[in-house]
C-alpha cells in the first residue's frame, strides 16, 4: 500500500493506493492516475458551483466527443488491449467504427495534418481542431451520446469541464464556450511522460485513430518494466512542479 499527499493550491490530497510489487508496465498505474484526475476534476467542479457557474456537462451531451482527443501512449496501449479483450461481436463493432472514422479523416485530407500537429503553432492546432470538429467524426466509443468506456476514459476527457450553456458546445466555431480547468492537467503530464517508449518524437496519438496506432505499434513482450513505486513518484514529482510537493 502506498500513501502519499499531493499539495494542490490550498488543498492536500491524501491518497492510499495499492500498487503491485516488482517491475510493471506503465499501464498498471493508470487506475491510480485516473482516480487522481477524478479528484481534481471534482474539486474544480465544486469550486465552479460555489462561484455561481456550475459545470454544465451532463450524461447524454456528446458534443465534446467529436473533438480531436489526444491520448498518451500508456492510455492508447491500455485501450487497445481492452478492445482486444472484448467478445468478438463487440470487437467487430468497435473496429468498424474506428475504420469508418479513419476513412472519414483520410477522405478529408486532414489525416497527415493531425499526425503532424504537434509541430504546429498553438493557433494552427486550434484552427485544425475546429476543422476536425466540423467533420462530425464521433468517438468510436460514443453510444447514444454516452461514453461507453466512461470508467476508463482518457484523462483529457476527465479534465474537460464547461460552465457555459451546454448547447453552445455543438457550435464551437460560432459560440463562446467557457471552460474551467483543474489546477494540474494530469493528461499533459502523462503525454510527456513517455516511460513506455511507445511514442515517436512529435507523434500525436488521436483517440479516433487508436486502432491504426495499435496496428502500427504492436505490443512486444520485452516492453520496459519498472518498479511501480518509482514510476508513481516520478509522475507525481513531474505533476507537482512549482505547485507544491509530494510526500
């Protein structure tokens, strides 16, 4: 059992987490990081509500599920393996959705732009995101405007919190969307924390292109294994920055 505290602004988040002994893969730590992300998002939502601007995101509103969502290598690997573990009928449905999403993006002529977007400026990435949204490509995990993998959804999805009217999210290019962000964006730390060695320099892993990524990056048995305690401490130190320390 690992016990640690993460100081975030005026809050001390105390965590008791059961971590495996011995060397493990980075994906093993994802449930802990997902729990931390949930905690920060809950704190942010509570703060927004107290300030009179409650978060308007609700189950059944899937507009944000048509945005280009980046995932870290560890998340991409975990989701790819999750798909592999599903019953054949379920795998077939999901892979067909991924195929259709990839085909739509390829037809648009934007596929390579998306892959190379890490090299672009912030403004260029924003413009590309709006063009991507206009394509209407739904996340393959979206079903009846609900996330079918909500418990294991990417960190980026957990951190996206909007306080403006929900209907504005359907027209991001024409409406003012006001969001609130957790004090630490664990998704960005995880994307830079390339301990798995599965990301090429400057590579952008798009959630809707996950199946293509998995096909081009097959899992290998000799992937790097490290002590879970060491990786967790490293991640928390990277997350804390100048906001406080970890214990």
